[in-house]
C-alpha cells in the first residue's frame, strides 16, 4: 500500500508575507517621520527653557523613526494602532498645553 505524501498548502495571510511587511515598514515612514519630529520638537521645547545644554540629540529622532519602522515590519497589524494612539496622545497633550 502506497501512502501519498501530498503537500498540504497552508493558507498564508497576505499581511504577513515579507513583501507586505516591507511595505508596512516603508509606509510607516510617512507617519513616523512627522509624528516623531513633532514629538522631538515638543520635548526639546519643554527642556530648552530649563537648561541651555540639555536637549534630545538628533540621533534620538532617528532612533525613534527606525524603531517604528522595525515595529511595523515585525508587527504589521499592531503598528497602525500604535500610531493612532500616539496621535491621540499628541492631540490631548496639545490641547492641555495650549
């Protein structure tokens, strides 16, 4: 009796393919660059009056943007939720400050 070794094809989610993950990471740059830039300016604006030399270095901005690209690549479905949460927090903070 011969056993058939047919390959079982798994249903792959199109959001989890390497190409889709790379596209999510690239798309996250459209959100993370302005969002992290605004947060970086806001934090530096709050720190600058306290001390002349204490501010966030520019590499911190680049690290935050790279972190969001990595987050979007690793968790393509979680990243939009994180961006939405950060935008909401930024709006609440802006209403509170001004």
